C-alpha cells in the first residue's frame, strides 16, 4: 500500500506524541495551500494533487499519520463494534449510532491539539475514515490491519453529497447549491476528499494487490444480497459465522439491525447528534433515502449526458 509522507522528516513518532502544538503546526502548513470554492460551506484546500473540504481533514490526517500506531487486528471502515448480542436492548448502535460507535480519524479522534491514547482500547479496534488511501496513516500499511471500503454509483453518490452539503450550507446561513452547480464541482474534482474516481480506484487497486487486507464492496450489490455480504465481511475480518449462529438466524438479525429502514427510524437517529470537529451534526442528516438509482429523480438527462462527455 502506498501512502504519502505527511509527517515532517525532523519529527519522530515519539516527539509527535508529546508535542502539544502538533495540530497547530500542521494547520499552519495547510493554511498556506491553494484554496477554492467547492461542494461544501467551507473553502477547499489543495494537497497531494487533490482537493479537500476545508483544512480539517488534511490536518487530522497529518496528525494521525504522526501519532497513530496500528495493530494487525485493527479494522478501518473507509468510505466517501465490539462483539455484542445483535438483539440486545442495550446494543451500542441503539444508543450511540454508527458515528458514535466507530469514530473518524480526521473528524473525531485527531482534532486540534487533542491526541487520543488509543493504545488503551481493546482489540479489535475499529476506526472510520473518508480519507483517500494515499492519505491514511502510514502505520496502517505496515501493520497488516484490514480495510473495508464501500463504493457507490457516482451519480447516487453525487446526489447524496449534494443533499448533505446543502444541509451544512443551511446551518451556516448560505444559499443552497443547485444540482447543476454541484454536478459541475463534482466532475471538476472539487468534492470532499478529492475526485471520486481517484478515491475509488485507489482502494480498488489496493484490493487487487492485497485482497486479504483490503475488502472492496459495492453498495448496489450489498443492497441486492445483504446477508451474503455480511457473511463475506465476517470471513474477511476472521470471524466467520458458526453453524450454530447460522441456525439461530444471527446473519438475518444483523441485516435487520443494520438496515437503512431500521437505522433511520431509531430514536438516536431522529433526535441524536454527533460532535465533529467541523460542528455538531444532527444524526438525521446522515440519512437521506439510501435508494439505488435515486439520481434519476434529480439529474436531468441533459446534465447526465453532459457529464459523460
């Protein structure tokens, strides 16, 4: 796996862990990068040949690269909980939601001058990220920990991203972007975490090179047969379902628990909030429709044909 050298040459991991000004150091570096308007309420910054939505994820990636110590047992959920009885009334997903159970490197863990002590977490440790693979902490590549990546049809991805961006723009009292403007920005690579195809192909190539370390999933295929993909995921992380679990219907219970229909109607989704370094976000903002092919209800044939050229 190839990653970019985000850490400064003069700073060792041990020094970085003890440097209270580390976040500000990298923030100062990033503030000098080229900027542009993009598909969010924040200015985009250009780094490592791609655009990022604000300096927050770039700085978070740099701090994570300097400080994060990976373990072979770790699992990274990458996409643009500890073992627990699926049907338990106190299941973590019911109380905290997905972003409360599995936290983002760049938005929740390595923020400002806060450097978490992740070594105290028991195995297997689960983390989330939206970073392209070239910006992941270098320790991940050498540790052998596993990465799960989910991609989606680019047009459905665009519509979901456009809807989410306009929710943030409304929070900041900005006019909403038209879908035409969003499509132009998306096709120009001015979307969070860089051009769509760069992001997807980065993880796809690493999956081809090391399928035992990078699992590449497609949202549309998961929708068609979620149970098969739950089994595939369990095999990938080294915890396949036993015959007894299959007979007890554990796979189907997981599918029900994690379905869009169930997750979107839970109380933690309807009224809960998630604290990110960019602000506090209503959990309901993370859920729209989850429908395959919904782009056809928003993108005109003219826009679709123009963007194919």
